[in-house]
C-alpha cells in the first residue's frame, strides 16, 4: 500500500480546464465578436514596499523596468507585468521564472529596503477577453469600462457579478480578468451567458 501511495503524482490542472471547450464556442456563436481564452499560470508575487523610499527603484533595477507609480495602473517588464494595487502594494508576474525563484528574487531585494514579497502564484487564474470585451464585461461589472475611462495601462480591483476580480486593460479590445480559482468557474459561466447577448440576430 505504501509503495502504491508513493508512486502517485499530482498533475497540475488549470482551474478552468473543464470549461475550455465551452469558452471556445463563444467565438463561433458571436461570429467572432468576442473571444474568451484561458491563459497559462504564471509566477506571481505580492510586493509590499514603502513607495517613498529607495525600494521601488531597487526592485525596478532587479526586474528590468520601473514599477508603476500611479494607482490602478500597470506596466510591462521583460518577463511579465507590474500592477499597482495599493499605496504600498504591487503584483509582479513573470512567465520566465518558477514561483520559488521569482519570490526569492524579488523578496531578497525588497527585504533589503524594509519590504517583502510573498508568492501568490496560486491565488489567481487568468482569462483573456478579446473583441467586444468591454461590452461583454459591462453586463456584470459596474465600472465605467469605456476606453476614455479605462484605457490601456489601467487596472482595477472590482466585482464581476458576485466575484471579486482584477481587471487589466491591455488594449481597447483586449482585457484580462484575474480571478481566484474558487470563483473561476462562476466567472467563466457568467461570461458565456452574457455572450449570448452578443449573438447576431437574423435579419427579418
């Protein structure tokens, strides 16, 4: 029994793996008006640091790009993104590092300046909404998502339906949704249902 238990391995599974086919049907049903895509997991750390000190500059040097200084904005760095979530809080992601390596890399620099970084890679999963993304999300989000109010480079923690999410604006027709895995299926089903409002109607 012990040998059989030792041979078992856990295979990482995307929280929305069982919704992949359903999400893919949205593009066909809406004649390409909107597309819902799953994104691969990335390494992520929650960085806490005094913005008035030298820490942000030190972290910026370590990751290869400046941290965003304005609230609710994000910037790209060579392997991912940096999102300003609060006065002393950033979310840093990387597609090139393991969760452990990324946490150690950022935390080592932050700790030298009185800050800290915590691995939150498993805290959120990502959905990309392309095409009529803003119109689709408006069915369940109270934010003003018009490009003039929520342009590329902005991010916001808000509600989508009854779930807390982090919205990231990449372009006019390209929004990213970061949501906790326990709410991911709810958000996916909400978006698929809302996409029914964008299905072309036959001309009488």
